[in-house]
């Protein structure tokens, strides 16, 4: 991430925080706006061109969206486009992130959006046919949305459903598993948490998982929420991933390392 994008994203997050209470409708407006902007290379060029005045960019937003966006959404997008971005795609990623954070903020305290996203991501990753159905470039958007609704409607929070529907409509070249994992991480971050994906060969008892969570939180210096994957292929031990950090203590990894050493 370039320095321009880091500064612009920080300003956009601060603006979202200053808006006070947000609802799911605002999150969906941001998702929709991002998709509309993405579909127009001319509009993307105008909104990301540092030589174009902020007032001209605001006019472009108002011309495209008119009364189609609420006041808070339009204000937030105005802040987004008033800053410089290192790459054009960074602007689209930022609008999506703001939609994700707004969705997280709109949910009741009891909601488990990141957990639902993780669970659906795990289901998709373990089923090649399902992954192809929701992630292939060949399928129509309407059929993908109908499939998502049939799988998730009334089974997950409205926020989770809105997020997955958006990701399916605007993958921007990313695999569905990556989309869901990134979204889950952003949602958790909005709640002040980081996600730790722990892979074990066998299920871990709740009390052991609790001790592991405390140990990882101490090691990484922040609150962590654990998502557990049971994968017999790692044979034994644990594989832990927190963001880009990976601790691979699995037996399978150690055997692979040993084989490589013997082959030298």
C-alpha cells in the first residue's frame, strides 16, 4: 500500500467514525456506489486524477448518484475522492472497506458477522462445485445471487448476506475465498479485534482453545478471535495465521522440511 493510499484511507476511516450511527442501508449504498464507479473507467479516472479539483470530483459524484445516495454516504464518498490514491484500484478497495465497516457498525452487538463470513468461506473452499458456482467468471450475476440467497438467507445476519452478495457482484479479479477472508478481517478490525486462523488435525477442546487465544493475544499484543479449521492432512501440531504472520508447527510441515533437508 502506497503512502498516498495509507493517508487517504486513514482520513476516510476517521470520517466514517465521525458520522455517528450508521445503518445497513448506508453500507449497501457504499457497496452499490463502488460497483457503479468500477463500471466506468472514465469516472474512475476523474475521481483518482490528482490534477482534478476536489470540487470537480464532488460534482461528478452528484451528477452520477443524484438523490440515489443518502447524505452520509455522499459526504463520505466526497471525503474519499478528495484525497489522492496510489493506484486507481485502491479507491475501489477503500469504498468497499468503508461499506464493510459500516455494515459491521450497523449490526447488533450479538452479531457474529466475521464468524459467519469465515464459516461460509470454509464451506466454499471445501466444495469445488460451490466455489465454481459463486466465483466463476462464466456464471451470470443473477444466478449467483439467487444461489447465495438460497444458501444464506434467514441463516445469517442481514449484514453478512449483504456483504456476500456484494463480493459476488464485484470480485475485481479476486478468488471468493480471499474475498471472504479479507472481509472477515475488516469486520473484526472494526470491532477492535484481529482474526487468528488456527488449523489443527483434530478438534480442540474449548478450554484449550481459550488458553491458546490468551497466549496468542499476549504474543501479538492485541485481542484476537480464533477461527478453527480441522484438517487431518496436517497430521498433528498447529498452524496459526494472523494477518500475514504464519506460525507453522504442524507435523506435515516438519516432515516436508525434513524431506527437503534429506534431498540436499
